[in-house]
């Protein structure tokens, strides 16, 4: 039965286990440094579908089926699925998961959606509500560009602070037993807003949220950054990562030796023309469900934090000159001791 | 500690209590049959703000503050807030709640968002994760029209099956003790899709989801419609309500004596030019947090179900000729025995 410790952190005494996980990526992701970590990659941006939106939905469908297969489970064995994405009204998730016939609880945390959904799934297992619960999310460069920015055909210039929306998905399944990796704590974040208005600099908008959630977690658990093998942020990119380290230093926390950012891991930022790094719900999701969990299962990482971050804006809010609020949700994973 | 009963239903043994609730509405809602049930109504569609989107955010801010006041609580007393809305990337919630500094867990269930969020808040209290948890959602006729349909200035014609998006919000606070109304069960729904493609007939798209969730609930709890004083659906309107009764009849369930629909209660459908009835996240939210909870506290209703429904489409999915998947989440409320 879950227990609140400190102010914002929830301890999961039964330590729900990761029973299966899968990461999918597009062509650019397949050319990046994490190429070998994907279960499947696709050269065709449409994945053989009629539209990019259908392709993004298919990323979720395939990711969840692969994760279920690896856990030797059928959709009917799962009592709840938590999912969401960046598209208006989260259609990648609703269309991608409608055939599964699993109780569906839609989540929205922008690019933090995977940490939020995984935390929910772990919590539902720990509280006894589910034997097995799933989390999945996705993003797609082409659906995001045309929805949030400009038609791809326009070939717009990108600023150096801009990030590249990953074409990727990640899915994982939590259950009561089996599997070496378990969830020990989750921390749901508070909305922060430092007044950043530049939608081409979301790293800066999201860094304060990551700082807030990480500070709360270390304080609640009375631990320090050195207690973890690695502390992953979702997709702060170059600009947001530097800012996060500065903000945490002010709180007396030195993250520099442990920090890694999913947005900087997914691509070679020197060679792949992604400017400040990767972003999108699929970025943290695929790095978690590919690279991070593989490193843990291989014994190279024992004890990690993932604090994914989201920019809670829309094109309407930006056009109306609003600032960009951020949020960060955290999940603490470790090898079962 | 919550317990799964049957296939999809979760029993909440500690029966979390409704500590405070508030309903807000616009001008049309103030002219409807539930006029006296609102805590506050607004003649100005902008609520004194610069944009309709800011006005909708303000509906959420005001609703949650009123609910907190009635519960004699401050924002700092609440450990989690569940919220979402119909606007792209749920900006009504994120902008409306950013000043509260409460851990924020964004939910998306289209017009079922209030039942989903309230269920989550009740569940978090029952599992011991929160002492106090909140749920809030909203919709606004003007923000919805321009996002989903046409600019208001165009004055487009509406078909008879179309529903009217409510300008309204509802908020409620669950806690461990205090308050007469408690949550006893929640049921998270499965996505259903009967292939309806007409975005001006969402009642028909959502009715199968309500039928699915209600059928699961009655089967899981081994109860029948007559065991409840009233069974409210979210916003099926005229078309969807008739269809729901037909679908349930096929499952051997006669809902006709107990069924009421929030979309038909909120307006006088003969006189108020709303065609098939009300809709929007704020419809079920304001009817629940105004009318329903007031009727319960006045002793006129003891034992009710609310099965809110959502149409999980976007303008993009409709323009791409996709069908409209539906979902329905259910919460069972009763007077504490």
C-alpha cells in the first residue's frame, strides 16, 4: 500500500516490477547513438499508413504489443492502461489503443507524460487496484511540426535553442512480481512558470519544473544525487540541462556528476542537426523503455531517477502571448535488492 | 485500501468524503433549469479577461477556490489535483491551476474528464496516498466553437443532433472524513468505437461507451439500475440518451426509470436553442458539483451513479475521416450510511 513520505513523494512498498518494455523509433532515431536500443525502427515516416497521425498511433499500438509479448501477457491480462501524447485531444493514444479493450485512463503531461503514466501504472499495482498496469506514449516529428509549428513543406529555419521532436514511442508493463527492475518512489510535480515565452526554447521553460521536482524528491527521501547511479531528465536539451544544474546548485544540490538528459542521449547533437536536442513524449519514453531499462537489466545501472519534463502550452496560448508553464514528474527505479 | 471487484470496478472501502464542491456557469446556464444550483454565474463571456481561453481558465481557478473555501481548506492542504479540459494541450487547466502550487496530474477523457478526475481523487484518498485530493474541469462555448467548429462570427447553422458546449466548471475535494456524501466505487471505461463519423452527433458516438461501462459496473457489483435513486450520464443529449436505453435493453438492463442526462438537465432544450442538449467537460462537472451533490446533501438523493462520457476525437482525426471513439468513466456516490 503506497505511503506518502515528506511533502510530494510516494513510496511504493511492494515495489512493482517492470514485466516488459519496448522502444520504437523512426529513421533519425535509428541513426543516433541509441540505435541498438530500439526494439524496432522504421524508415518510412508513415509506417505504411495513410497519414502521419495514423503512423504515430501505430507506434503506440506496436510498442504496447511488443511490451506485452516480452512480458508474455495478452491485452486481457492488463487492468488499466495510462497513455497520452502531444496531439490535440491525445488522438495518438486514443486511436492507437482503441482495439486493445483495456480500461483506458488518458493522461496529459506534455513531454512528461511517460513519467506520469509509468508512475500511475506503478501506483495502481502497488495499491492493489491492478495486478498488471501499462503505460505508453509517443511523439512524431511530422505530426508535431504541422500541429505546433509550420507545414513541413515550408522548410522553416530553426533557432539554435529549438529541439527536435522525436519520432518514437515507449511502453512498459508493471506487475506484482517477476522482472528485475522495480519502482520504489514516484513524485508528482507542481506547475512552475518562470515567465519564459519563447516556444523555441522549451528547455528553459521546463528546467525550473525539473529543479522543483528533484529538489522535492531529495528532500522527501533524505537522499542526495550521489546516491543514484544516474539521474535522467526527460528532454531539457542543451539549454535546459545547463539551466537545471545552475538552479539546483542554488538549492545546494550538485547534479553534474549524475545528470544525463534523454534529449541529449537520443541524438548526436553535433552531427544530426537537432540543434539543442530531442524532445516530445516519445523521447523520454523510448530512452526509458529502451536504453535505460536495458542498462539496468544488464547490471550497468542499479538505481536511477527519471524526471521527465513537459511544457504546458498550446499554439493558442503562445499566440495569445502567454508564458510557458512547465511540469516534471519523477519515477525512481532500481534493481530489486 | 482500494479493492478490485469483478472485472473493471474498484471498491473504495474507506469511502472518501466530498469535503467541498462548487459549480460555476455562464449566462445561458444561468437561464436554464439549474440556475439556482450554481455557486456563481457570469454574464460576461470573457469574465473580465482578455480572451475566452483566459476566461475558461478563470472558471477553473474560481471553482477550485470556492470548493476549497467551502471545505475550509487552503491550497496547501491538498496533495494532488486532477484536472483536464477540451482545449488543445488542456491549457484551461494548466493556466487556471498554475498559481495553486498543488501537485498537478493532468487527465484527459474529453467530456468524461470530471468523472475520471473525481474517480482518481477518490482513489488517491482511499489508497492513503493523499489526505485530501481535488478534481476540477471546465468548458467554454466560445473556446470550443472556435477550436472545434467555426469562428463564432461566421454564425454557422447547427444540425438537430448537435449539442451545445456548456460554459461551466465544477470542482470538488475528497478527504478522509467530514462531509455526508462519499464515493464507494469507481469504474474506468474501455474505448468503444461503433464507427460513427458525424462530429455533430457525438451523443451517438458516446452512447456505446456509457452502455459498456454501466454494464460492467452492474455486473461487477451484482446490482441493478433500481438499486440506485438516479443514474446520470454525462452529456449524451437527446440522441445519445435514447440510444443508451436501447443498447442497455439488449443487455437486459432497464435504465428508463432511473436515467437522467446532465446535458438534458442543464438546459431547457425546448426553449434554449441548444438542439440535442448540453455537452463539454463543464457540463457533467457543473451538474455534479452543483445540482447532484446539492440534491444528495438535501436528502433527496441517497445513492447515485454518474457515468460521464467523452468523444475521443480531434478536428484532425475528423478531417482525416476517422470515426469517433468514445469512453465513459463512472463514479458511485452515496450518502454515508
